[in-house]
C-alpha cells in the first residue's frame, strides 16, 4: 500500500476517523491493528515478522537486565542483537554471501541459487535498525526499559515510518504513544501541507523523471545525452522519491499528533561530502555513527584507525542498502570521500573551498556515486559511467526538443532544492490565511494526481 495510491487514502480516511473516535487510552491498540493491516496489504504471509522481531527485542532487553555483572550483560547484548539480525541476513544476504562473497558450493549453484533468493519483506532493514536502537539504548541506560510489549509493537509498527523510515530512537516515539493528545489541532494543517509536499515530489518529480532514467539503465545503445540525463536525473529521482516519502510520513504523523525527526536538509546544497551525510538520510547517518562508527572506536585511536572505522562504517552502510557489489562500491566511494575530506581538514584546517565550488564538487561526486547505487550490476554501471564520453553526441537539438519536460523538471528541482525545508512550510502557514492555504494544497494535489494519471511507481527505498 503506497502513500500515493488511492487505496491508501481510503485506508487513512477510515483509520483517522477511528482515531478521532477512539478514546486516547485505546489508540495504541488501534495503531497496532491499523498498522498490521497496512503492512499485511503487501504480503500477508510476512505479517508475523515485525511481531517476531519486536518480541525478540522486548524479551531480550528484559533478559539482559537480569544479568549479574557487566560482562554477562555485554554477552547477552551480543546474543540478542545476533538473533535480531538473523531474519535480515537470511532474507537479504544469504544468496549474496554464499555465491558472490564466499563462492561456495559452485557446483550446486544452478540448483540452489533460486532456493536462496527470497522475496524481501518490506521494511525489514528499517525494523531491524529501529529495534537495535531500542536494545542498545536500554543497554547503555540511555532509555528506560519498556515492560509492555504492546508499546514496543506500536513503536515498530507505527505505519507512517514502518516501511521506509525515518529510523527512530525509542525516545523519539515511545513517550509520544502514551500521551493523550487531541486528534485535531494546529498541527493538522502542517501535517496536510507536508504530506502534499511529499506527494508532489514523488508524483511530479520522481515519477516524472523515472522513465528517462530507466531507459538509460536498460540494456542497449543510448546516446550520450540519454546517459547524461539519466545520471543527473537519478540524483533528482532518488531525492524526491525518498524525501517525498519522508515528507508524507512526517505529515501523516503530525495528523496523528506524533512528531517524527527530520530526515533530509537540502543535501545537494552541501559544501563537502561530510556535510552531505549530515543532511542526507539523517536518521541513518546518526544510526551508523552512534551504533557502528563510535562502537568501533570512532576517532579515539588515531588517524589510521579513524579512516579504517569510516571505511568499515560506509561499506556496511552500502551493504545495508542491498546485497550487491554495486552497493559495496557505492558505500566504498563515500567512505573514501569522507576519509579524504577528514584528511584534508587535518592537513589544512584553515582552508575552505569557495561555497559554490564546494557545492558543485560535492554534488557531482554524489551524482557519479549514484550510478553504482542505481545500476543492477557493475557492467551496466560502467557503461552508464562511460556513456557521456562513448555514446553518440549527434542530434542535440532533436534530443532537446524531445526531452523538454524532464529537462524542465530537473532545472526547477535544482533551482528550488535549497528552499526545500519544513521550517519554511511552517513559516508560510503562520503567515498565510487558512482559506488560501487550503486552496493551494487542493490545487497542488490535483496537479500531482493529474500528472501521475492516478498511478504511482513503488518507492525506491521499499527495497532496502
């Protein structure tokens, strides 16, 4: 069930009506039921998975706290986390680890490879990371134990963030689930505005450029201009697709009187690759920093260890996105970029590139790395990477006349990107009259639906 599908609007209308009518003390049970329906809409046979993982985390924390001594607590933490990640490893990485990494059982590969490819449960990575945050934060005594399993289920199953984030820490949601808040208040207009902002990003920009990106990443000959449009177009597509989902998730949460953390802050306006990762998928960046990079030692053991920790963190971050060598290379490129950025800052601490040069350099580094993220295999990635130099460059004016729409989308996106900020939406709502606000929202919604012709592509991050 996609946020941009008509069926979701029916689901949410029914859910919100029930939410308004349900006494606050029972809304957690409504949330669990509604979120279960939402998750099961894709594949009912996988609906048990978030329940199982939630139970493992809930019971595991209680087991850890019963331990006598720090060594036993640490050992039990390792066991709980290992068990928590077993489904993720099996569903997502079994085939990759056996056939692509280890190269084992090559003789049996034709017979067994299909048996080790599973349909990936929606949101399994996000659920695993969310529950890891809960287990580790309680272990570190940064958050109190939640003794109610239904509260943990609500924390994990909360449907706006369930499938593609943002990745929540326990303090960012659990306390809010217990509050008896009004269903209708001043946040309603903000929630609706953010949802429609995200809907527009998805239907107009991400889905609008998708066919042109797909064309260049399909086998066959392409012109240099096709490849260039796809390379720059995917930077727009993945941002508008993922940040659009996050805007919708945050907006839906506001409608339910829940505040979710921001996940994007105009990342393509970053002046360095370090800054990019402070602005892109912020909740994942913080998760990798707090639960992996710092756990490995961070920058406490000298420059060499810091670079090694950065590379390990970004390689694992790449693999988190998918079981493919393309994601390993994508993560590795970002690890190299961040490491070189740190080394440059150490060697020349008072030297800064001009802002415009830093933005252009960072954007193009990120855009080139996205090629490995988008390509299904290394061969095609290298073809697209070389395409602007090896493809045909004849017929420029014909290409231009046939691609006016995607080029306009790209130019509008680049011009407006730095203004893409929830704070600006809040400010506009405070200054504008309510009838004007609702007229604009209805107009933008109608435009997005008209452009999409009532259909929407799957969100890219649903695969991760």
